[in-house]
């Protein structure tokens, strides 16, 4: 096969090209020809196809995502916002933190171990490219039913991949979620979050500025694994036949990435780069086009210089490969030798593959011939933008009309007791230590709190105790009932979780997981969720720093629950003031903060006991969330709480179970008067938390609550070997623990 060069493309306009096989639509292919004034070469076609994919170009979501900028709250904490590899926020004392969450859903279904492992590797490199040292990871996960055969195939591999890669990198896994629902069968969600720390002056950006500067590719060699990779896999739905695209899944080497991290940090410390980009989705196509597009506007690359693991790779494959553990840096000529010397010290292969220029073109040379000559902005930043049609699903009104009020409820003390135990052992609420025990939570020595607590907390500065808390959340059932409110409830819960640890919520990242954007009903869910999240962030004054959109999460006609995962980061001036989840001291008073209403639609009770989904989700009151957070943060600063735990899935009953089991200390509880016992125990009203308080601090908490307009009710006392509710419900801690801990080992052993 002869080489398809720019010259041959100019003289053979009628050559048939496989643009449809690469995921391009006829009008997109026509636009490429219009941009170039000729047909594309096969290398150019490869580059446009991966960069214009849904995963890389956000072509169906851009028109909605603009709201995060248009409605952004005015805040001085945001140092780098959307558009870079990750957002950066100022946390004080000269420190900045970068954090981001992304998806690796389809690759993790096809090849669970490598898909999940390289998801961790990719998000860690995004954080690294900002100039930060990665300090922790998190993993929000969604799977099909726990008893489904394919869940037993996918879940263990995903967990092993996350643990294997993260543990080898030496990064603590400090939190996340594990949720089971039938809609995720065949479309698991594997989202990965990373947090990194740097000084203000250490921030790096992805741009190739300075004509004459050198383009250096360093890290692992390029191989045939991951060709098309996530850029292709995440841009189409699966058919019902199951996994069939294993060659597209990247293969990770965490030890190579660990060395690459240390090499990069030494390079940063020596101030040797003017721009840097990791090679993730779309590989070299992405790195070269994005760097040149955001910088001086031009670049020449000699593709023959790229180190290969497979010498038979065609130039198109080299450009599309998503082989892992690779970085691309822009370096001044006078600093190239020093750069290469550090790479040599760390045994990291590094090669100068090109040069920055001001031509306004990206040109790529292969075996002496020009195979790419494109305006880089048209590849990286000026792809197609679709205003997809969207409409409220035809079944939405009927779904909301089918409330949980018609469902039979437990009435006797024995029935309530049995329901508490059943929910405590249900897949979504049960103990997840079968999973989390495979992750190292304490490596690096700065983990202060980790799962199963409300949020992960890591120390940033050992001298002052400055630290951050991070939580991710989303209830897909709530988002299905009302995507606008569901997105705000996800934001509110993550915000509340961070505040419950005593941290002031500061910023947001999101991973928006939805079905096919070509389905108007799915697109309506997406549009409503984005609108809800943007409005919510504006009201709570927490900016969106960046994130990810994952579409095509469906098998055939079956879409996942709309799942807008929201991560919130908060700052703790001193991590020694953090507040744990579990009860600590016998005799402490238990206080319920916030108002409980009869809100059971979409609840865990309705889901577990009746398999029911219908009605409307709990009321969103973001002002109440702000007020509750103020009480929790001020109380933590004053040291008045022994424990604090937000209430969400499973309601007060599940909150009490988790507080008791955390440290093996029971409680005696009297439910608030004026509420039916069932509603008091299982309602999932938002803006609520339970705190335990030493007697001498009770009135201080009540004063905080009154000042901020937060309802407070005394509901019990910490102590004993059981959870006793009113006079007629008592469950020993041993029975609670057996119900709570047996589920996953029994299903996955």
C-alpha cells in the first residue's frame, strides 16, 4: 500500500475513504474537505475522526455546557477554569489544588481490569500536567444488579484494576461510591477522580508557545493497544452482543507511570517546560493539535522519531494510538539537554519529535513525505457543534404521577425493625469493604479520613494542617424522576458531605453520564441536568472547574439512569478539626439538624422493598443546604461535635446504622413527635444531618442552628450495644453488622 501524502490527496480527490467506519458523518467528512480544500489524507482523516468524536469534541454537549461559564459565581478562588486539563483552585497559604473526574465506562465493560486501570492512569496524568503532585484518587462506580452474571464478570475486574493501578502508583483511594441498578447492566460507569497539590507558581498549561521551541515526546513507547481507544469506544452505543472490542482498550503500566510522575515533577521544579500535555484520549493527535492550537498556532512533527513498541504500525495508527504513560512537552532549545538529562536519570525515554512555529499549520512528516497539513484549531477546537433536538420523554408525566404513596408500608415495630435490617444489607447501602479493602487508603501518610466516611480528607501542609475534603455523589433515580432537581440533589449531597467533615465547600467537578444524545428524551435529561447543576452552583457559589461528558451509555434502546456525578472539594484550615462520621463517646447527645418531610419517591426503601421508581424526588432547598453547611463548618471549627453524618439514601434509619457501626457504639433514639415513625426513619429529605455532641456543647450547637435558621431536634443518646428506637424497636449491633457486612462477600466470593 503506497503512502497517502498531502501531494497525492491533492491529485486524487475521488479516492473512496472509510470515514463512516471511523465514526464520521457524511456532513462532517464534507466539512473536512471544505476546511482543507481537498480530500484529507488517511492520517488527517484519522486525526479528525478521533478529535471530532463525541468523547473528545463534546459536539452534542457544548451548547449546554456553556452555562457553567455564563452562570459562574463570582469567586476569587478559581485560578484555572474549564478548558485546561483540570481546574485549579486557591486553598490559601500559597497552595493550590487541582481536581477532576472523568469516565472510562465503555473500555471498562470491554476489558474491566485494563479499562478501569487506565482510567485511573489517565486522570492522574491530567492532574500531573497542571504541574501538581497527585495526592489521592476516588472512584464513583455503577454496576448492574449485584446478582447478575455480567456484574460478577465486570465488578471484580474493575475493582482489581483500580486497586492495582492506584496502589502501584502509591496514591491513596479516599472515597467514591458503588451503586447497583438494572440500567447499568451492560453499561457500567467507571468514573475516576484525582486530586493534586501545587504552589501557585507551579501551574502549567497545555500550550505550545514560542516559535523554535522543541516538541518532546517522553514516557512509554507507542504500541498498537488503544488504537481509537476511548475516543471511539465512548462515542457509540454497544449492541446486545456484549464486549467485542478488546484491541481498542489501552493497556496500563502503573510502574512506568510512577516513574513518569517523579520525572515530570523534577522537570517542573527545574522550570524546563513552557507547555505540557498528556497523551490520553486521541493520543498524539490530541496532544499535537491542542498544544499548537492553544499556543503559537503552528508545529512541525517528524512521526518517524516516535519510539514504537511495534515497528509495523502505520502512521495513522501512531497518530490514533492511546498507549498509556506518555507525555508531550514544549521546551526551549537551551533547556532541551537538561530536560533529556532528567529523563535519562529516571530511565524515561524521551525524543525530540518536532518544533513549534508560527505557520498556523500542524504538519506531520513520515518517511520524508508530508502526511498531515491542517489548521490545528479546526481539529482540536473547531469541530462540529450540534444542537440536538430534545423533548420531555413521553412517559415522564406518568412516571411522576406514580408516587410511592400507594406502596404498602411497615406499620408494626417488628416490621420496621425488619425493614431497617433489610435496607442495611441491600446492595446500595451495605458495607462496601469487600471493595475498598482492595485499595490502599493511607499510603503517603496524609489521609485523614477515607471511605466509608462522608468525604475523603487529605492533609496538604504538614506544618499548618491545611487540607482538603472531597466527595462525589449522584442518585440516578432522583435524576430520572426530575433531572433538573436530581442534578441539584447530587450537588447538594456532595456539598453537605464535605461540610459534615468541617470543610468549607469551594469548587465542583462533574462527570455527566447519559445515554445516546441522538435520543431526544435522553438529550432532554442532559439539558435539564446541566441547567440544574449550573443554577445550583451559582446559588451555592461553587464554580465548576471542569469535568467530563460521557454519552452513549446504553445497550440497544436501554439507556442508563441519567447519572450526573458531582464532585465537591472543600478546604479545612486545619485537618485536626475534621469531624468523623461514627459515634464516639457514651453519653453524647444526638441531634437531628434540618427538616424531615414525607419524601419517599425514588427512595432506597421504594427501590429495595418494592422495586418501584416513580413520583418526584425530595425537595431541593439550596438555601437550607447553605445554612446547614454553615452550622456544620462553624461547629467543627469550634470543636463542638463528636461526630457528624449527612442523611441521604436510606434516611435517618441508615444514618443511625452507619454511625453506630463505625466504632461499634450503640444509641438510644426517640423519634421526633409529629411524624409517623416510618416517615421519620425512611424519608430521604435533603439538607439534613445527625451530629453527636458532648453535653457541655449542646447549647452552642443550638445557638449556631438558631443563628442560621436550621431546625434542631434532640433525638437520643450515644451508648450501649444496640440501636434502640423508641421503646419497641431494638437491634443488637451484632445483628446490624451481620446484615450490613454479609451482602457483597456472599455475592462475589
